[in-house]
């Protein structure tokens, strides 16, 4: 495959970065080099923000329906490029092709949802708040917003935010993850074809310097961040210091409780994809599997058998269930956690350390791995591993399962499998995580519901997409009027 050096997209033009610092992008399945990404400079961030600031006045005065029409066109253009975007995503990240398609579908759903702007940006008004005095609230855009996404959903995550910011009249800057910059570049080629006015949507590639350039730029009104918890905390703090709006989504350690009365056969497919989808690199991955009750052996045996039947291979092949992880470095990190689990006394019942895929000796493969008899204080039950590693913590009661979910610090998502409505009510009412699956695995809210967790998994108040996101990108200006 030819190696291309990726460009920034500033003020409607593809611009080569002046930076001499370059990152190598490889295909996760083969290890082959496929692109170079510039680690752009803070100056290039400022150029993009200046372009976005210049475009703001004309864009905010464009009627909301006219703004929405760009997104109707964008939706059609995304549909035309659907396979191309999905394949790029799978090549650089390694998630199975059908899963990549699911991600691109979720991205497009945000474009669809944002076109409800003429309802969602409406303010409100009431007459006679006092005799002869009326009051109205108008939702106004604020200026330039920016997104800093993680590597594991390179297509979708920026689109939890961008469409809502732009359709409400703001202008935008995306800094894709430097680990997987090709997908968003492909997406920006589509944006370029659709022909948004220059400067409305911009992209600058890079790493920490670009992030700090965003945080330091006084013209950026707000930041949407998604990534690991330490970075999420840093972004949240810096935005507080510099007076920017912020929504900062962090890491996770999600538990999946399986009650003795669960319908195992019907539950098995989502139990498998929850833990092994995207090779465990989802903020909504199951991480701790919690069989509840005294007779867990039967369930665990069935689960292990089904996991063993998964097909690991080239994620571009339609029949492959799980591909590699994102990089050699990340593979080492996951393998390190497996060693730690063994060291701390967990029982390794399925070992994915020496996963060989024929024809792909240099791919970043880690096989499905399962530990039994994990205790809540072990590192593998506390840290986010972000790989295809299941930690089974056996508990006797539902209360213990709830306690386990509530003691992880992270509180992104949780799931329960049962036929008992009372158990479901108790679980959903008492667990801290704020995305809950019932007999469905760790499920992702669709674009018209909010996405985000609690505790160490989320810093801020307004989450990704949903109805509330229209508030994040607008200021309610209140008008109190009296006429003599
Ligand atoms: P990361 O925190 O390493 O990077 C995320 C972004 O922050 C990247 O764009 C990166 O360039 C930037 N960044 C990294 N370190 C930085 C630093 N020190 N200073 C400034 N910027 C920095 O996260 P990742 O490894 O790319 O993504 C995986 C993480 O994202 C996991 O923890 C996962 O749970 C989390 N995630 C959370 C959600 C959610 O909805 N809560 C969704 C997807 C991923």
C-alpha cells in the first residue's frame, strides 16, 4: 500500500503541516506502514481557529434550516462513501469490518439527529412575567468549538459533537487521534466535496502540542474530549482554568452480572460481543464478568466453549469475529496485564498470549483471554485493560454484584442478564454507572439519547449527543422587554 503523508484541513483547503515531527501509521493486521501523520504545531492550531473564527459571523446568520441542508447533503455523501470509510477504519484500527460498518452507521445517525435543529434550537418565551413585561430566551451559538477524540472509535466519536455544534451555528476544529488519523481524513474528503463554507469545519492532526494549542487558544469556547481518565481530568481542569465549556469523557471498567435464572442461550451472542468486540477496546467493553449464585461452573464452561469458537483473523474478512489491537505498543500493554493477573493469583482458563494468525505474523493479535477466580482487589479487576481479557469475579448475591460495580471508581456502564424484574429494578436503581443494559450486553445509547458515564468515567454535566447536547453548544440569551 502506498504511504501518504496526511494533510490538515484549514479554511476549506488541504494544507501540508510545517512540522518535522511525524508519526507512523501501520495496518494493525499486517504491521505494514500505511501513512504518516504530522504532529502539527500550536501555530497551525491558531491558523485553523482563526479561520473558524472568521467564518463564524456568516455561518451563525445562515438560517438554521439552511445549515441543516448541508447535513442532509452530507448524509447522502456519507452513504455513498460508507464502505470506503469503514474499510479505512478497519485497516488502521483492526476492528472487524462489520463492526466498523456499525460505527459508521452510528456516526451517520448523529448527522440525521442534528437536522432536527429547527426544533432543538428553539428557545422559549412567556408573556406577562410582570404586568406588560414579556420574557424570551434565545439559544445563540458561541463561536469556535473543538473535539479531541480517542483512538478506538475514529469515525464516530467526533460526530457525537461536531454536527450539533455546527448545525446550531458554531464553527469547528477536530484533532483526530494520532494513532488512527486516516479515517477522519477520509471523512473530511467527503466534507470537502459537500462544500461547507470555508472555515466552518477544520481538522488539524497531531498530539499533545495540538491539544495544548486548543486549550490555550482564547477563541475556543468549548471542548468535547473523549479518552482515558487521566487525560480527561487534565482537559477538564485546564478548561476550567481558561474558562471554556467542557464535556470530558474518560475510561471504564464495566461489569456484566449474570443471574442464575438468565437465559444463557439467548444471552450468549451479546455476552461475547460485549467483551470481545473491537478486541475489548471499547469504553463500553465488558471487563468483569460476574456470575451470581452458587452454581457458576456450568455457565462458565459454556461461555469458554463459545469464546473458543470465535474466529480471529484479518478484520477485513467478513467471517472474522475479532481482529488485532491497535498497535504493537498496546499489544504489549495488554500482555503485561495478563502477566499481572497470573502473578496476582487469578486462574488463567483461556490463554490468548500466543495468538498466531496464519499469514499475518506481524499483526498485533492478542487472543481471547479469560481469568477465573479474580478477586475485586486484583489489578486486573481494577485497571482498564482495554483488550480481549475477561476477569471473572464470582459472587453469591446481587448485592455483591452491585457493590462490585459501585467500587471500581470508573462508572461508565453495567449490564445484568436475568428474567427477574425485581432483580432488574434493584440493579438499575442502585448501580452508579449511568449506561445500563438489561439482557442486551453493554449497550451504546443511540444519537438521540445522551452518551456518557459517571464517577471517574465522566467529568462535566452535559454528555455526548442526546437532546441536551444542543444546550452545550448554545447560550440562552434572555430578553426581558417592556414597551411604553
Ligand atoms: P488517550 O487519553 O490516550 O487519548 C485521547 C486523546 O487525548 C487523543 O486525541 C490524544 O492525542 C490526546 N492526549 C493523550 N494524552 C494527552 C496528554 N497527556 N495531553 C494532552 N492530550 C493528550 O486515550 P486513547 O488511548 O486514545 O483512548 C482510549 C481511552 O478512551 C480508554 O480509556 C477508553 O475507555 C476511553 N474512551 C471513553 C469513551 C467514553 O465514552 N467514556 C469512549 C471511547 C473511548
